[in-house]
């Protein structure tokens, strides 16, 4: 009788685990090749790690970080096409009172790929992120294929109006990656 109870417990545990781990899925994402994280400017969490390495991604007292993101229904879901090209814009000095809405203008956004796709018509606006940064929403989503569009280039021309007027064109580059993983749907 003890053996049946032990077998039942082991079998139930296996079913529970099998119910929590779904079938393998592929996630498709763009990894930064040229940007503030790879340069050493940022620490991966929108915080300046070495201000001297931020010059290529800085306009006046503001830096910008572009973060291509695939669509997904839930947080744990894999990224898939279509992709959005949002960004985070922060004050280098981490000023809480910097007025992004009135002092930062996106003059131009150009997204291109190695397959010849080019996107130039975008709407943008600022949303809340934290006291030193603003989230830059960019629409529309882009129909990209990570397998084919391996190289993604984003060029942004930005103007900062305070404390001094400065305009700069900033270039970012990303490489398309796809990875298999086992999704976990925990209790």
C-alpha cells in the first residue's frame, strides 16, 4: 500500500509540473549592437554608469535609449512580430524637474533593415516612466521578421531646447535573435 501512495505522489507531482511548463516556444527579439548599454554609458537599467561614454547618445543634458520590443499578450509570452520601437529619454544629471514635454522634440525617426525595408512615418509622444525619465511612445508597430531582417538600424534626430538649444542625429543598431525556451506557467 505504501508503494501505491508513493507512486501516486510522484505521478501527481509530475502532472503538476507538466501542467506548469508549456511546450517549447520561440522568442524573437532585437539585441543592441550600437547603443548606450553596449557602449558602457548605461548599466542596463536606464542609469548612467559612465557619463564619458554617453556622448554618442546624448543631446544637451538628455540621453536616449531605443528598445525594440515584439508583441506579446502576457509578460511571460515570447516576443513576436509586429515590433514597436519605443525609447526612454532621461536627464543625464537625473534632474527631477526637467520638462521633457516642452524641451525635447523628436525631429525625425528612420528605421531600416538589411533587407531594404525603410520606415519614416511615425507618431510619437511622451508617457510617464519615472521622475528623471520619460517613455517615448512611437507608433505604428512595424512588420519585421527577425529571421530575415537580421540588421535593424534606428536613426533619431532629436532637439533639446533647454538649458541650451542642441540638435543631434543619433544612430542605433540591433541584431535579430531567436531562441527556444520552455515557458513556465506557475501557480
